[in-house]
C-alpha cells in the first residue's frame, strides 16, 4: 500500500495554495457536506488564483438545487487531462467515488475528510472530531485569512460551509455538533450567511415526491429484536416510480422511533445492477461504522453506510430479515443491544 502522508489543516491549506486547475471530487449520492465543502474550496482556490471545478459521481439531489450555484460535472462529461490537481472531499473510500474512481485512480493529490475510518487515496487531512468537512475547510479558510490571502471570510464561502455543517449535523441536532461546531456556525452567520434560509431549505421544505416518500417509508418500517432494531426496506416494489433520492430522510424517520438503538434504511439503487445502499444510524450503543466496514463501507460510529449486491431481502421471518443482510457477527452485536427501558443505560 502506498505510503501517504497525514497533513494538518495548515499543511493542507498550504498545499491548496500551490494547486492549479483543480478538480474537486465529491462522493456518491452527494450530500450537503461534500457539495458545500467542495463549493467553498472552489471559491478559495479561485481566489488564490488556481481555478477549480467540481465533479460528483451522481447528480446532486433536486432538493439542494437552490443552494448549488456551481456546475457539478458528472463522469461522462469529464476530461481528466484538463486538471493538474485533484482533491477529494468527504470521500471515505474508493467505492464512494463511484465512476470517478477509475478516472482518477492514483491521481488524487489530497483528501479532505472527517471519517474515522477512511481508505487512504492520497496524502490526507482527516479530522474525525470535525462534524463535517466544512469545519475543516473553515479552519483552512481562517488560516488563509490569517496569512492575508483574504481580509475576511467571503459571505458566499460562509453560506457553502453552513450548508455543509448544518447538513451533517442534522441542523445541529446530532451529537457531532460540538461547542466548536456552534462557534464555527456563529462565525459563518457573522460573515453574512443566512442560516435560517439554508435550514429552511434543508429541513423544512419538501417536494410532493418527498412527502410521498415519507408516506411509503412509514408504511414499510419494521421493528425487530424487541424494537431495538428498526429498518425500512425501500426496494423498487415499495418505492414505485419514486427515485431513491427522495428517500434521503427515511433513515431519520426510522431512528425517530422511541426505543430504536440501531436504525437501517435499505434502499435499492436506481441503476440496473440490483445493488442496495444500506444506511445505518446508532444511538451510540453500537459502532455502525464497524458493521459497515465488514462490507467495504464505513462512516462514523453513529452514522455509516455500505453497499450490498444481492437479491432483495424479504420480510418473511421475524428474526431473519432484514438481518440476513448482515453477517452473523453483526447480528450478534445487534442482539446484544439492551432493550429500551430495560434499566441499562
Ligand atoms: Mn461529511
């Protein structure tokens, strides 16, 4: 395995200063963090004189379109020879680069990430304590401000970073939103971003399709293992004509059920390859990043995901399904989670 160097945010900032014609790579099913961080980095790189563009393996979700003012290139429309530097943003693994990976295998100059376990794709700056990559990009921007590259944080960058951080903290509700996260958010508001407008778009505004997706989700939630494990299976039959992207908050609906220690959303992907995306959330009693690592996925202790290629699970047995998506070790871990109200904390 290549010997990649771990960089501090200051070292990453200085490396960005020397980059020219940079392509910023986002992860599959791009979310507010990967896109917001990439948009902020693009503005920084352009202000530094190097120029940058953004690419993602899949189209950004429709719901984010009012906040995405940059062109996001897709794998079919990219000429890798045009770029002299490549940076991946919030990408924890090769798999998360989707069709971008073969285009840039071995050509990534820097990875900026905040996952506890990530595959090293190049020299890296990983800060697992950061709630979002946006928090790291904020630190980089502050370093560049301190060195006189900017007089103050531009409002456009503040807006992108707020999008990133609010997305990954579920509007500052998750346990990853630390005191530092709130201080960073305060600085972004002072720099002129409209936090209320961003949060409204992210968390309070839904399309009719998303509303229908919630109805389907509520109809398909199953509670297993005495209610400690909640799961929703969103295969094509359940989703009907609705694309997978409308179900991005299904996992939050499952984890909102009282007593659920581990929540899973199992979504059949839109393509033809019959693969399923599994998202897991934990209340802290199980490290779901470890569970997903067994399938080449990963993430954070309380929020992780992986891909499974196999036929659709069936909700037949009470114990078997959808636990048969997980190896026996995972099943045992899930069984060991104490029951809500059983006295153990
Ligand atoms: Mn992230």
